[in-house]
């Protein structure tokens, strides 16, 4: 059984940290102001305050300490990651989850935060939030439906998402825990203690900036280690800014997925609004959803 962290109440504290890539503090200002307008206290972690001379928001030790402090602080009810990028794999095995296990709180983010979602689900069966991060609040995003879905999720409202059909969709209905995230990270976690078991679950995948042949390779890695067998359903989100080689790979991103998944009989949908782009609904990772794929639309309901 999945454990669900307490939903947020007015006045609760949300910690804003950057456990991976660096984010300029000014890029998080709209997020901070919006969270306060929603009625929450915002605790700004050290990794959101300092300057950095390289890719990361701090050294491994600094990023670990900032995240650990937020995990251990009983007054913090949710942790919103400022951005993803890369870096959580370097510290995941050093994080002490003992206090978090006793007092779960919502962990929020996507991209590199897939490492946290997968590790927490695989080891502790606690729900987390695959959802927009601080940058999504900029340029009008704070008033949009996708950031709004984050607020709904934090406050305990159940999700009901609908999107249009796609010619490659395979119709059907699936019920099961929803797991997944960034394809590159899920492939990267293969063979580790953070790897997700997928049997009987609805798996969702998205990615950004990859070569088509590399997506094909990562999907075959999941296929070969059994992670595409016996799914309840497969949800394919946005694969944005895909790149091709000088000699073309010869298939579109969705054709690549379709060809690999064609031997299975579970429902599959393409183009679901979960991505590195603006369209990125909040999904409660590890919680049970129902996926319905028909000729005209796709429905995902909590």
C-alpha cells in the first residue's frame, strides 16, 4: 500500500531547494510570490541563494545538506525542487530518509527529480509529486492550468485530466499505480536500488533533447530488463527538442515507441500533457489512477 503524505493547509511551510542544477535566484521569484499568495510559508534553501561557478547549485555536500535539512525539518510539509538538470544521482545514496519515513512530506519536481520519485517509491512506498517546478511559474505560467494542477494536488483535490486522441493510440482501460518520469533517468536507474518495478502499473514517460537513436536504445533497455512487460498501461508524454543524426534514424519519436510496444496488449496513449514544456500536469507518483483510451480522447483520473 502506498503511503500518502498529508495534504497542505493554509500556513504550511514549503521548502524551495535545488538538489541538482543551478538556478539563478531571480528565476524563482514568481514561484515564491505565488506560493505565498496561495497561503503558504516559503523556506528558501541555501542552494537557491548562492552563486555557482559550474553546472551544479553547490557541491555534492552542500546540495545534500540543503535537501537533508528540508527532509528532517518537521515544520516543512512539502519540498519543491527549483529545477532539475543533473545531480541527484551523485547524492541519492547519501540521503538519510529515516525521518522522512516517519513523517512523509510531498517531494515535488520532474526531470532529474525522477531519481527521488523512483527511489522513494521503490524503497519506501511513499507518494510523491511529478509536477511543475519553480521555472514553470514564470511568463504567465503561475496563472495556468498546469501550475494550477500542482496547487490542486497539494491541497488534496483529485485529478481528472483529458487530452485528445492520437492515431497510434491503443484503446483500452487500465487501473493501477502511476509510476515513471524521465526516460533517461529511468534507464539510468536500471540495476540500482532506485529502479522501479512496473508490473501491473501505469508507466508514464517523457524526455527532452535526446537523439532519436538514444531514445530507441533506452526503450530497448527497459524492454530487455522486463520493465515494459505486463504493464497495466503506457502513457507517452512530450518528447521535446528531439535530435536526429546526419543520416536520419528513419522514424519519429512516437513511431519508435509504437514499434517497441506493439507486441503488448495494454492500452497506450501518445501526447499526454506531461513534459519538459509548458504542458505538464501534476501527477501523484505511486498513487492509483484509471487510464481510459478510446477512439477520440484519453482520460486519466485519480
